[in-house]
C-alpha cells in the first residue's frame, strides 16, 4: 500500500511540474508555498494533495517552444 501511495504522489507531482505553478495553486485554493512543499516532497496533508490532483484536471499543460 505504501508503494502505491508513493506512486500516486509521484504521478501527481510529475503532472504538476508540467503546469503553471501560480495558476495551479490558485485553482487548487492553496498558497503557492504549499504547492512548492508538495512538489519538493516536504510535509503536507492528503487534503492538499487531493486539491492539487483535482486542479490538474482544469489547468492546461505549459506550452513548450
């Protein structure tokens, strides 16, 4: 179970890194510093992770030139 949770966290972080952090934090309703804690693997709640996951559905990926 622990490895499954780590894989889910890893997938969310990978998807979040391909998006605009400011827009993602605004849609998720969390502070930008909180989003950065999630992305850097520091302490955060599962509610925060769920909010980020839900925000990923509406925030488009960054365009790479």
